[in-house]
């Protein structure tokens, strides 16, 4: 059976690309938070150190997933030879520069005596932040450049991905802080991170609702919105468990656990951050798997790519989905 | 240099799939790969309904979105307007597949038998697999090239030759006296989803 005829949904980009987009967002987000926190000095030392350690490796591992998805990974170097010609080529340059700056920042921060507030360090941090944000935005631009999938072809997608990258970056940093916590003195850093994460999660909720509403108004992407709203991984996995529950837990961490013991703080922080992290991945996976091909129109006919056989109800035959 | 294009008369097309099979036989495409496809559409409300076949292939767009997203230069537009994939430059990122609104591109990871239950490849399949790997290949983007090799021999694309209803006409869009230009002008040829801005070079004469 021809998948293009019988599958309304794209089926070329799946879990590996979702992991790539996710880790690109996490890496860029964690670095951005770390670099911003580095301006706050000693009070956010642990979160800064952990964020810097996360940025480069997360992105590097993400790129490995991209390579694993390529049909011909041996030719990947060709993408670097034509900079500026496509979003993947541009992204290759952006990611490379981000990796360089985040690596330099990490080395200077961790292994040298360079002052954390020196001009050189601040310059590296600012450049790193710029390329980190570009890196996260690129993961969205890669999708929004896909003319064949109307659902992705929206300027809001990169915005959603940037916000989600910052959220997941926060959450992975929090998990790192739980693992490498320095006892009671870390509690105040958890409180600050929880507040930051809560604000960005609220912004993400607004952004995703705006994105879905805008997509639903477009006839060609309406089918994708209808499908994503029926996906358990999106509604339960992402929206409820990946955004709602972490938001509540972060607010509890910020406002209700000031007098609690360290173990309670660590447990609440870990559970909230882990759920948020999984939610970030599920968001990208859901957006990918719900990417529907456009309907072709000619002479008053709509030629839809009919649903996969498994989506068809018995007895209806090859009726297109509603 | 001619600018090749095609006109498909939907009044003539009765959806026999001869073009689909001719393309498969000519290009030895693996299972689930259809450079020439056929979609079916319906309109109206019961009992006043109509069913229509729509042959689809690479539109060889004047402004191909697959070309814009290709990071390695594997997708190229020839001087004659035909869009091709250089398999030796393709890294298999599938961005072009996502970029094509007409679903004209395919990529397969490996050649699998047409037959179920893990049967070994038949003699024909072995030949087809070898041909495919030489001309297109697994792990890279593949698509219709208007049977470029046949054009160089002065022949027509396989799908045009195979069309029993003479629904397909192939020729030079830049030549105002060519049959394709005349048909487009005379019967107001339309392209699929012009709002996308790709400027396809496959025109359709709408059903009546």
C-alpha cells in the first residue's frame, strides 16, 4: 500500500527526530538559564555549574539522534559546506557555534581561575546565550520550513519550541541540582529555579494554546489539531502531567516548602522536573506524529490522502476520516 | 532550452493505474514507493455525487520547496526545469519529503520483498533491487525525474506512453505552439494548490 495514499499523516520523522529536537531544546535551554544565572553570582552557583555541564552534552547527544535518523549519515558533512542555503545548513552552523561557546564557557567556569564577572566571561556568556536561543529556535524553524505539513508551517512553532526549551532546560538543571545538591544551602536555589520555571511554564501554556487555536483556524492544519487533541501523549502526557502537575509542584516548592526538610524539597523538585522533562519530549513527538499532509484541490474535488487502514472503522471501507 | 511540463486531462482519466504501473516497471521502485500515484476524490451529496481520479507525480515546480530545504545541494533543478536528486550528495535527512506539499518524494531504508512473510527476493526483485541501488538508492530521497533517460533518447516519459486514455501530454511549456501550451491556453489548465506558490509545471484540465 502506498503510504502517501493511505496515510494522511507524515510518517518519515518520528521518535529519533523528536529526541533530537527535544535535546536541542534542553541543551540550549539549560545553557541559557545557566548563563543568565551566572550573572547572579555565587547565590546561583550550583545551578550555573550544572546548566553549563548539561548544555553541550545534551546537544551533542541530540545530534547523534539526528545522525541515527539520517538515511546516509556519511554525507552529513556536506550540510556544513553549503551554509545559509537551507535551515538544516544554517542550523549546522548555529549548533556548531553554540557548542564552541558553551564549551569555552564551561572550561573557563570550571577549570580556570578567570573571574566569573570579568568582561571576557560575560562576553562569552552573552554570545553563548544568543547562539543557545538560536539553537532552540532552529529546532522549531526546521519544522516551520516544511511546506508539506501545514500544521508545522507556522511562525509560532519556533516560539513554542524556544519557550519549551527554556522550560525543559530548567527542569533538567533542577534534576541535576537534586542529584548534586549541596545540602540545606541549596534550598534557596531550588526556590529561585522553581519560580523561574513556573513563570516559563505559564508562558508555554499560553503559547501552546495560541498555537493550536491559530492552527485550527487554518483548514489544512485543522486535521492535525483535531488529531493532537485526541492523543493521550499530548493531553495526558504533555498537557496534564508535563505542564500542569510540574507547575503545581514548582509553585509548592516555591511557596509551601520553605520550612520543610531537604528531602521533601528534593523529592518535590525531582518529581516535578522529571514530569516536565518527559512532557517536553512528548510535545515534540505529538507535533511530529500529528503532521498531516495538505489536501489537494482540483475542480471542486478534494483529494485527501486517506487514513491508514488501522484508523478505519470496520464496514466503512476507504472512507476518509472526519 | 525547453522547459518541460505535463498536462493531465482529468476528463479523460478514468483511474486505471496504468501510469502507476508503467512508472513502477520503468523505474523498478520498491514496495510503497510510487513516483506516479493516483488519488481518488469525491464531491457532491448523495445521490448527486461524482468520483474523480487524480494522477499525481513530481510537479517539477518552478519554485520547488524541496530545493529550498536541501542542505547538501543534492536536489537540483536542471536547465530544462526538471528537478532531480543527486543520490551521491543526499544525506537522507528527509527535509525535502516534509517540504513537498504534493507528497512526491520517497525514501526507503532498505529494499523489502513485495511478498509477505519474509519470502526471499524473486529473480525480478533481485534485478529491480540492483537497478534501484544503481539509479536511486536506499536511505536517500527519490522522486520522479520525468524519465530523464528516456527524454534523452527522444522518447516520452513512461507514464505518458502508458496512458490508454491519452490523458497525459508532455512537452515544452516555453514553446507557445507546443501541444502542452495549446492545451493549457485553450482549456485553462490549472495547477494543484496554486496558493502554495510552488508554481508546478504539471497542469490539469479540470473535470466537468
